[in-house]
C-alpha cells in the first residue's frame, strides 16, 4: 500500500515475477560492470606518484620483486592493483 496517496495496487503473480526478474537482471548487470573494470596500467613515473616515492625507488621495488613488472623488455609498466597491495604493505613494514 502506498501511504502517500492511499492507493493499493493489485498485480498477478506473473507480472510480479516478471518485474522481479527485470529488477534482479538490472542490478546484476550493474554489479557485473563494476566487477569487470579494466585493470589500470601505470608507467614508472605514474607509479612513483601513486606511491609517493621517486621513480628510482619504483625501479628498485621492481628489481627486488616487491612489484611485478608487466612491461616488455626494460619498459616498466605496473598494475594499479599491484601498487595498492604494495601501498598497504608499506604502511606496516619498512623495506630496506
């Protein structure tokens, strides 16, 4: 019952079933889009800015294996998700 205008609506079970399916499908598609977000790839300089360190420090982190390099050859390309993990670790421990 809608309390604003006191109206009450009657719908049959088939209509209710269809409406519920549409709502669930719509919400599922929205959630699916959020989960399928493309991974963001950053350069060494962008990663340095993200981590608030100098670019040479990022190179050292890659060299020591703290951050996996996704680039080809000498080109350093890093995933933002990997940097998030490193950022969390850095808040608990200090690397040397």
